[in-house]
């Protein structure tokens, strides 16, 4: 008997979806920062065993769209609602799901649901118990699990539940695959994560990273990437006085890229202005936001 299926992770921004996915996959595939709306794409992480294959997909956090970018992000959420074999619906103690339409689709579908109440390490037991009861009333068929992805609490229990609920299928991907994404994609995500961590206010949300060239060598990879922003003023902030800010960005990103690839790299970063790219259909398609 072989079990295989798509476990689609959905929830509000900033509830720790990416942290949970990375804990379940055992690899850092999704951006993790304290800022909301960090995941922009649908990212797959594939876990294989002798008799199973779990295809986790981390989707963007559910938002009310303000830009065409947000509409494309919600398109990824929509596709995740359609092809799931199991929903991993992630919330946290102090939150309810913001988008009732998404919640209704989950409730009305016949797809199994594991509802994770994350970050329970930041709350008290009485509040957690109250939240468990609330979600059991909202989705009576759901398996409700309190969890702390950062502490590893109940991550194994979630995995066991997924294994129990997965359908019998042959594997969808080759058994040696970890993700459906290229190394270029992860390099751009690592650079974007560092922008989210190093810069304030609107700057991180106005940035998109594109890897222009990726030349692999035996001992050293040569990578050239462009950070796109919407305004000249943002470009100036990103570069910083005498280039100090972008130099720090490059150093921080290079460390994580080398850890991810297991070898040294030379990383060149440049900044370009692409006005109003978040509302441009052409730019969004170039950046890979065209939904299926």
C-alpha cells in the first residue's frame, strides 16, 4: 500500500504557516520572517518514504487584495483549494480566519481538514482549550491540533494525522525530488527574505527579486540578481549611503545561499526601478505570478 497526496497549507498571514511547513519538510523552503505577507508564491515541499509521498504546498497568506499582485497571490490560494487531498488550515490563538469565503469553501468541501492552532507556547492553557472548542464548532469534522512549530510541539502528531488521512495513490513526483522549484527561485526568495529583515516600512513589499544569471562551478557559484523597486527613492534607500545597505544585504543573503547549496558563491546585486510593477500584468507574468 502506497499513500500519496497534496497537503495544502492555508491561513492568514503571519500565523506561522511557513515555519510549520519547513518543520514538516525538514528543509527551509519557505520564507520565515516576523512580517506578514512574506509568502507570495505557491511553494511545494516533497517528503518521501518507502510507502508514502507527501506533497506540502505553502500558499500566500489570505489578504484582501490592494494590488494586482495580491489578486495573483489569492489565485494561488484558490488553486490550492481545488486540488487538495488534505487541508492543513493554520491559525493561531488570537486569530480567526479573515476571509469567510475561503473558510466556507473548506467547510463545504469533503476534503479532510487538520486545523492547527499554532503558537500555543505564547498563550495560556485555558485560552488554548477555548480556541480548540471554537474551531471544533466551526468545522466539526476537522482534527484540531494545538501546536508550536518553532518549538516542535505536536509537529509529529500533525505528521501522524496526515499519514492517517492521506489517500492511497502512487507517487506524483520522482522519489528523489524535494521541491518543484528551481535553485534560482530559492536564491531570489533568500534575497527577498533578507530585504524583509533588514529594511523597514513599505520597502520590502515594493521589492521583487529576479535572478539574472546562475553559473554553477565546482567550488564556486556565480550569481547575479536584480532587485526591482517601484520608485527612485526606494532604490536610494535599498542601496544606502555609499552602498553600505546593499553590501550588507548581499553579505547576509550570501551566507544563507551557501548554507542552502552547500558551497561558496559570489553574489552580485543590482537595483532597478520598475514603476508600479505590483499593478502591471506584464511585470507580474515575468515574475512568475500568472496563476494556472
